[in-house]
């Protein structure tokens, strides 16, 4: 059985760790190749490392940023590879954002291949157009199976016409759990940031400093808590990231309490070090297809507070934190107060995070996907 996985960018580390686990756990009769369209995208050019080794079988079409490659060139190269490789099963990851991915589904369908679509989108993460949704409905009808991040992305496909029996993996949102936990534990032992972060307990935000992340309401909610409850005296707020609103955020911070620590963006492998000084991740986004940083925080045993605009809310928040209405600063503040004042419940929530995230471990997801490949291949 030959399986072709089509992906847009080689650099994407959380996908690479999944591809590696699939390679390591594949059945003996499986040949798997990951077709990577481009090496990276321009927005991540400063985050890439030349020392990365990818431990899975892949073919790179263009050693360039994906934005630099003409659409026609991408389409022809992808379709040519599908024809020459002649797989039995084609798994397209990300299916309507790039013309080459969309046409690879249609081309594979007319070649009589089994098709599996990996979907991260939800019904609320972007403004939808009638024509795009019509195209997606057509693509869904062509597919034999689906891999989704969680409940919200599954519901989106069901609304587009997918059948319940077609889902081969429903917890496809993965990160490098082993590496993250290892870095976190080492940072705890080494007392990372001991000289810079003076507060014993901390909330943390990790991400780009841009409007959709809604960071100002987090800062204001935290400042109000510090002023209103005595239990917050030894609590701080860590903000880790950079973006177009850096200056605005610095201005917000300067208006109030000094227990807010702003750090520049770091490589993903450094983020768990900051979690070692934190108790709870807050993700106040106005729109978030999933929020993989929530996975990362839970692997490190943090509680979580997320807005209801985060795609992960239904899968990852259950007795380990709170969900608040996006843009509702008062509701966010109440969630944060509950986390501060209820010590016993706080420790229980942190423990629950570790239990919930177990089902999203890379190796378990990879094994379930491999079983799904076999199931789809064997269907008449």
C-alpha cells in the first residue's frame, strides 16, 4: 500500500513530529511519502533552523518560500508528482487554502485514488464566502475519510456533508509532547527566570502581539485583579511574543501594576521554559482555529483560560480551567479570580490538564491515523 501525504510547508515542526511518528509506526506493507510543496513561508523566515533533520520520507518540490512560487508552477508540480508516484491513498493536509491542494484532491479523485482530507478549520475562524463553501462541499463529497483537530473542525465538516463514519482521527492537534515536557522539567530544576520574575505565581500569554489575540483585555483584567483582591499580591502576568501591537501593549502595561513581564518571542523549544514559571495559560483571542499553545501549556501541567472563539475549547477545557466569552473583560477577570483564590481547585485543574492531553500524544494519534489509512484502503 502506497500512501502520499501532501503538505504545504516543510518547516512546520508540529506536523513534522507527526509525520515522523507515522513513519516509525507504519505497517510493514506501507510505503509513505510526504510531498512538501515549499520549504517555508515568509512570515516564519526568522524562525527556521538550518540544523533540522526530518526523520521521515519526504520529497521537497521547491526550496523557496511558498509565496515566491507561482500558482501554476505549484499546481503542475504537485499533479505531476501524484501521477508519477501513483499512490493508493492520498492524504491532503489543508485542503482549500492553496489551489495546488484543492486541485490535488480533484485530480486524485479522477485517478480513482482513496482520498483523506485533513482539516483544521472551523465554522467560525474566518468569514465564509458562498463560493468557497460550495467548493468545499464538493471536495468533501470526493473524500473517503477525514482527519480533524477536534470537535469544532469535525462539526464543520459534518455541516459540509461529511458522514460520521468517515472520520479516522478526531484528535489530530498535536505538538512535540516529549520534547516540550523534557525542556519544561529541566527549566524547573534550573529555576529559569528566577532573577527576573519575582512573583511566585503567574498567568502567561504566548503568541503574536496582534489585534486578533486581544491582549489588552488580558492586561486590564489582570491589573483590576491586582487592585481588588489581596490573594493576587504574589501573582504576575508573563507576556511572551512580538508583533505589530508591541508599542500599544507596552503602553497598556505602563498604566498599572509592575508585576507584568514582557519578553520577546522565542523559538518554540524555548517556550516551555517560560511555562516552568507559570500556573495558567490565558488565550483571549477573538478568533483562533485551534490554539496549539494550549496543548503545549497542558503538557506542562498548566491550567488554561481560553475565549469561546478558540477551536480547542470543547476538546481541551474540561475541569482544568475556564472558557469565557470573547471580548468580555469582566468575564475574563472572574475566571482569573477563580483561579487565584481557589488553591485546592487550582492544583486539581493543573492535574486534569495532564490527564486530558494524554489522548493528544503524538504516538497515539499517529497509530490511530495509520489504522485509518488501512481502513480507507480496504474499503470497496
